[in-house]
C-alpha cells in the first residue's frame, strides 16, 4: 500500500469510528446536526439537491464505472478494468451488507423529502460515491494529487445532500465517507501497474 493510500485508509477508519460513536453515544448531537442541515420541502433549492443526490446513486455511478472499465478493456488494460469493477461492486455490496446487519432506522418519515426503503447506517450514497470517485482518480497517476481531493469533495457533497433531504443522520454520512476511503485505500494496493500492449 502506497503511503498516500495508507493515510487515506487510516483517516477513513477514524471517520468510520467517529460516525459509529456519534450514532451510539452521541444521539442528541446527531439530532442537533440533522436538524441544522436538513432542508424543508418549500426550500427553492430542493430540486437541485435531489439532482445532486441522484448523481451519487448506483444508477448513475454504476454506468460511469462500467463505461470507464469498457474503455480500459478496449485499450487492452484488462486487469485495470477488472480492478475498477471489483473495487466499486465489492464496496457497494459491503455497505449493503452492513446496512442489513446493523439495521439502523432512518430519520422520521415526516422529515424525508425523497422515498427510501433501506436501512440507514452507513450511507450508501456517501460510501459509493467515495469509492467510485477515488477509484477513478487513482487511474490517473499524473493527476492524482488534484483528483483525489476533488473525489473526496464530490463524495462530501453527495453525503450532505442525503442529510439535507432528511434521509440520513449525519453519523450515517460520516461513517459512509469513512468506509469509502478505507475501501478505496485498501483496494489501491491491488491496482495493476500496466501499460497498454503495442502491436508487434
């Protein structure tokens, strides 16, 4: 694991633990943060927030990752294409598994501005966006220093949208962001170092 990825995974672990502690031991603070960040249905920016949260869903990021993987495959970077798909898919499956095991209830129905049916902890949108964006950024070593912060910023924006829409507690989002950083940081260890083959 490269030093940068070790830092990423370590900071992610701290975030994941912070989210868990906020849920278990800081419910009152979690509620205060939730009420401060969530928006009302009359807010003029709600449609924009809904659009933002849609960008972090599997229906958008899944096809993006698939298209990039296909492009890598056509460039004969097949191991890298497989790495991308496995990293993104396994991260999503792990988050869904954690939700099923932990079974945390979402915020009250009257506070939600969009329909959701799954459990709450950790935030799948936050985790999925973090894993996908970080994995894509890692595919461009020359731009990694600039792309990694942008990837994290995008994931934080998606995470905020989930709280603003009233479908996640802040602790869910913090933990989701942390998990995404851990997963991408660990996966980077297996990122192939390869070059497209050239015809003889």
